[in-house]
C-alpha cells in the first residue's frame, strides 16, 4: 500500500500541517491501495506565500529563460511516462490505450506550451502607444480527477510561460499521479516557490486559493456547480478566472450521414475516457425518418464494446473512478427508464461476469426527448441518449437547447452544409466529421460550460494583463 505523506512547497517536499488522510482505491477491485495526507488552510497559505515571494523574479525572466525551464520540465515528465501509465491504470482505471494517451499527454502539453510561448508577442505597438502584456501574479490551479496529470502540466506550463507563479490543488483522488508529476517537476530544477503543489480537499485548499487576496488568478477544470462558487467567492478579491466546466455535447447526424462508416467515431465521441469526459458527445441527434436504421447500426456496434478490466487489451471502457460516481451513473440509468426512454443497450448494474469494481454497461437510450434529465444533465459515464429530429432547423434548435456549450460534432457527407450547421451551434468547439484535436486552438465553452479559454496563445493570454504605455 502506497503512503503519500508530503506536499511540495517552496522547492521542497514537506510534511503538511493538515493531518487528515484520504484513502486511494483501485476502481477495478474497489480495494484500498494507498493513502494520501491532505494539506489544510495553513499549508495553502504557506504555498501562496512562497509563490508570492518568487513572483517578482520569475515575472522578470526572459522568454528564453522560461523556455529553458519548460524544456527541463518536459524532459523530466517525459522520463516518467511508464510510471505514470501504471499509476493511471491502477488508480483511475483507464483502459490501456487511453492510459497510454493520458501518460504521454503531460509531456506533450508542456511541449505545446513551449511552442506557444515561442510565438507569443509580449509587446506590441498600437498607434502611438505600446502595449505590454504583464503577468497577473500568483495563479491558483485546480485540476480534476479525470485527467489529473495532464491538467497539472497544461495549466502549470501555461502559467509559467506567461510569467506567473503557481499553487496547484490537484484532485486528492489522483494522488499517485500527482506524486509522479511532482517528483518529475522537482527534478527540473525550477527556482524555489515558482510552483507549489498541495494535496487537499476543494472545500479546504481550493477555498483558500479562491478567497486569498494574494492569489490573482484561478484556473479551474471541473463541475459547473463548483465553477459558479469560484466566481462568487473570487469576486471579493477581483480574481481573474478561467473555468473549463461541464458539457452535454450534441453529435448531430445530418440526413445524408453514412451511419455504418461513422458509427465508430460517434460512439468513441460518447464513450471516450469511459464516458468521464466533459466533451463527451452524449446526445446523438438523428433524423426521425432514419431513426430505426441508426438504432440497428448502433446496437450492433455497441455489442462489440467491452467494459471491464482496464489491463486487458480488448477493454474499451474501464470502471468509474469511485463508488460515488458509479452510484451517480446508475441513478441516471434508472432515471432514464422512469422518464420513459427505451433502453437499446446496456442498463443498470455491472456488465455480465463482473461482481466487483465500479463498472458500467455501455448504455444507449432511444425514444427520448430533450427535456428528460438524461438529455439535459451531465452524467459523466458511458450513457448516451438518441434524440430524433424532423428537419435541420429543429436539429440545430435541439443542439442549442442546453445550458452547456463546450463541444459539438456534426456528421454528414456535404462538407459545406456541415460547416453551415456548425456555424449555428453554440459551442466553444465544433468538430466536423472528425475527432481530431488541435492544441494551438482555444479550448473552452459557451454558457455554463465555462469562462475564458485555454491552449495556444489564448491560454497564455489568460494569465496576462495588458498595460498601455505612452511615451512622450
């Protein structure tokens, strides 16, 4: 059993003042596999003080100096890829293909930050004025459990590229991944206090970051409810805020879509990361006149999708991260049945042959409408809902009839028509006949899916304030 009993403040691993311990579970077996000691408000204030003390010198570093530091971070994180993958499989339960991607992403996103920094212009002549982009100060970075290591490296590399210092509050449920990343970042040899990492609860460590006047910026990825709380709590000290929150993304199939050719991509969009993804395409909009055709293709495809042990190479969907999350997903499946939706695949309980582990059957509902809870609320599990529509105008209306607006997908054979539909969908990202990701492009959501953007020059810009300088 692994015991993680230190946090990282001012360039050192230290024993926290907080004395609460949190159990770590293997979601495939439900067994306790470790414990992590959590920091408290006192630890968080020490970390903030260290970041504040380190800020003036780091803010004055040149682009070349920051790139050198980020390059050392990239190399150190890259060297721990195999260790990180083992932790992800054990602690989070992602299937092997997904785990490998999650293990490579932290290093790759640091490389992307280096590229964005290299191209970023911190000074610009605007008419008779100069505009200098200046770092906002100490950044509080709060990461989720569904891709903990990746979000730590993404947010931290971007903040450091902008010239900010940081305090990271990772998910306590991902402490093994956090430990590996922290060890790697320590090896990179950045100045003490430039980054600090405090394991702890959101209502303790996260709350202190949100309320502390010495924190200028919060970057949070997680639930919409917590995001709203951060906005309210941070307003007292005028926090700059970037929020990447929930989603209920539509996958809109136009009436000329080739169902057999695209069903793999459609289901991958919905079931990605075992359904525990904010961008998951969980609402599938299908032309009513082709509904029966799509249902047949979908049922046949889902029959080939396996939910089970993430260590097996043929597993597509791993367990939910926790008992609480498993119970939440099961509750939504029962809710869908109570609302009158018809079950096409999956359903309540564990997959056949599994008696332990927080596994969910890949589930598909049909005969649903967009007012049902399974169509409106983020389930965060492998549960998809088919919504029929009469014509293109109704399809766009259904796609936009949501409080969310993070991502969407449009599938059809007429490229120009797909683009015309994409223009009318209220989402921060619209994929047209692809699941490709472009790291140079901004990522974030409309409406309740967030505030601001991450990635590329937009991500760096979120940690900067423009200063106008007039020279006589």
